C-alpha cells in the first residue's frame, strides 16, 4: 500500500513539474510575442504544441508570428490548425472565445498565398457574421467576381528582377538624381528581435550606368543610424529628403508607453557641402504610434504617409498633411474609408499624374499585400487592383512609376527572387484601365411590321437612377449612345406617341463594350375596322324612344370615345347606327341616320375635328342575328341589333 501511494505521489509530482515547465515556456513565448520577438516566440510555441494539449491561443499566435513576418505559407498552416481546434472544442460543447474577425481575415489572406481563393473567400465571408460593418467582407459580397476584374488590369507590365538584389531584404525604391535609392539588410550587423535579421539601411546606385563598379553603396552616412532607415521621398531639386526611421534622433532612443520603439518620418536638407544635415523630427510624429513611408505630392505641397495613429479605420491607414511655405506641417487628415480598410493600407506613392498607388491587404487582391491605385482628383474614389504580374499571392509593396517614361520599380517577396524581398523593375505597356469607353446601338421597331420608328424618345439611367443620356432615334429608328463599360448596367426607357412605353436593361462589359439592342414597341393605335365600342367596352348607347336625343348615361359612354380620340389624334372613325327590324324599313333607316348624326355632333362638340368623324345610318340592313322582318324574336334578341358602332376607318 505504501508503495502504491509512493507511485501516485511520484506521478503527481512529475505532472506538477511538467505543468510548471509548460507554464514557464508559455509565459516566455507570450513575452517574446508581446515584444515582437516573433522568431523566439515561434520556437517556444512549437515546444508547447509538441508536448501536447496546447490551448487554441497558441495556434492563433503561431499563425500571427508567421503572418507578421510575411511567411504566409506557414501562417496558413497554423491558422488552419486553429480552425480545426475550434471545431473540436465546439463539438465537445465547449465555448471558444478569443477568435476574432482579424483571425478569420488573416487566415483568408494566408490561404490566398496558396491560391486557394474559393476557400479563402468562404472564410472571409464569416467576418460578416462577426461584424456586419466590416468593409472587407462587404467588398467581397459586392464584388464576388473580383478575380475577373483583377484579370482585366493584368498583363500591362513587363517586369524584371534587378541584378543588384542581395540575398537579404531589398525594397522601398525611389529616385534621386539618376540614382535608385532603396532600403536593404545587406549591411550585416546587429540583429533586430522581430525578424532576427540585420537592420535596414539606405543604399543607392546609378540607374543608367553599366559599369562593373556600379554596385549599391551606402546612400548617406549622415542619415544612417544603428536602427532601421527605409522608405524615402525627395523634392524635385534634390535638396530635401523625407525618410522613415525608428524613433531615434541624435542617439536619443524613444519608446511608447509599452516600451515599443515606433517609426517616425524625418526630414533632412542638403548643406553647402552636399551633405545631408539638419535632420529633424517632424511635428506630426508621436512616440505612441508610428508615422512612416512618406511620399510628396507632385506640387510638393502635401505629404502622404501611413500611420496606426488612433482614430483610423484599421491596422494602418493612409493620411495626408499640408506642407506650409515655411516648411511647417498642418494637421494630418485621414484619406477616408473609401481608401482605408480594417487591414493594412500602407506604402503610398503619388505619381506625377495624381494617381495614388499603395499597398493593402484590406482591399480584394491575390494574397498578402497587393498594389492598388486610385485617382485622387475624382470625387468618387474607385480603387483598382493593378493586376498581375506586379501583384502576386505574396506581398507586393513600395511601388514607384515615372509618369512620363512609364518605367518604375516595386518590391516583392514572391517565389523566385534572390532574397527575402527583391526589387523589380518594370515597364507599363498600357495605362491603368480606369474607364472603359463603350457604346450602345439601339434600334426601335414596330412589333408587328418591324418598321423602324423614328423620333422615339430615349432616356438612359444608371443603376442609381441618375440620367446618363436623353435623345431621340433617327430616321432609321436608331440611336448611338456612348456609355462607360466595365460590367455596368443601364436602364433604357423608350417613349413614342401612339406606342406603349417600354423599358429594358442593358449591360455594357469590358468583354462586350459595344452591344446592340432592338426594342419592339407595340402600337396602341387600333387597326382599321376595329370597333372602339368593343375596344373600350362601352355600354349600349341609348336614345329617347323613337328620337335621336342622347340620354345622360349614354353621353358618359361617348365621352370615352372623345378621350380616346384625343389620346390618338391620327385616327378617324365612322359612326354606324343600327336598329332592329321592328317598324318599317324606311322609318328605321331615317331614324338610324338621325341618331348617327346626333352622335357625331356630340363628339365634335367635345373638341374633335369634324374631318375625323363620319356618320351613317344603316337601319335594319345589317342585323347580327336571325331577327329580320316577319321573324318572331324575344326582346333580348331584338335589342342585340339596336347598337352604335365606332369603326376605325383611318389610323
């Protein structure tokens, strides 16, 4: 018995020691994670998982570690394990908390890296269940065919990996006096805790030179520090530089309230010795959040940048700030929810044409960060994914283009590069497709004769009901209308006197930008020989006994004829008055003539031109049944023959 108790105690102590060790490893991993030391955190989390029974949070954080280090392949692996673990726990009836909309989003983005777009989209849609205001899910709901739209913008670039790329990170290209300036890890030295790689420094080389000695050199010793320097922007004279650096100025190391060293934008000027000097910390910077990735507007009066400052829409937003004449800066303005998303919107660049290019994972793309473009001059900020081969399932960032030569550079960590991030040169062979010019050939014809109908009024509206076109068909019944294509739906409304109005929907696509549409209109004018009494379902026209005086109730019925003739002014009618066979043939003929004339006079008195109305009395000569002279018939049978007809004789 004592021996059994000893075994139980030993097992208990071993389990306690195991739990304590696991708890220490867990705290260590979380500490590394919180300090952005993701490489260290990965090793610790994997050790815990290997020992078994790891909480779901570890799978989530492992995915995050890889995601924030741009390793989307491994991020996808651990995010999917997180999802599997969630299902297992829910099957056991356990409530799973802590899985947020961002976790679903990152899982979706990581799956896109593997080109599993359908699965990625299904996961992204779950954001709508967690937050029905998330714009990323809304964009997918509104644009389920986004891959087709990306394909429209694709194949407009010829790209080439730069020979000067290293085995390390090379990115953030910009142009300065014929030199390509970029950020690189190639200067090996002290490693940063986040990536376990060297800090970034600025390098440059002459673009046109093909000399063997034209290898990248450190851009400026005055600007280089012991921490990161990256994205740059220069004024046109080359006398001012804006650049990104960790919060470090004159050896003063700045941290936020949690101990994190943030990014800032600094400005420097060329002195009389052609050295960069007077490095200044911009007034928009703040120790508590990052301000990074500057780019000047073409007129150099505005500075665009990215920041995670409070009050934004996502993890990083794009902002703009005015540069005053004395060099001071105004108040930063967020570019708004049309451009910014709940994700990362960063690395802005303004072309000389006023097009803002930026990297984002919040807009619909191919995976990771994609390059997008928007015309800032337009009131409606439509965002365009610039397509392949610039964009890929990996991270594609830091776009630069010369507005005149259409040549430029960007960076990507896609497969096939020399290092972790490589710089690629490109030539844009055709411009961004921001507007697709199409046209519609509209033909209006009669639905019976197929004859063209000229002068038909046409009105075209967009999906919001706003008028796009108003005009008429030509002598051939045709109209040519210029319309913007790009999978746009338009409503066409046609109006023509004597015809029924008709509406139709037209879709003008990039694949079919010049559609034609034939619309058949029904002529409302009755054919010759039509009796308007039957067409208008008139009640019998009654007269005083043996007289031609129209009674009040019958006058109301005749008003229907009057109104119809006013609506269709081209028709002419013959009023035919008929009697039964009672009485003499001569009397009935005279009575019918008087009644026909009385009816015609009433219609003319109501404003119908007399040339449009004829009258004729038929007496008992046109009976519609067997009830002729000498034949015994009922009152109802005789009544059938007492009638007024309004026959269309001309239309």
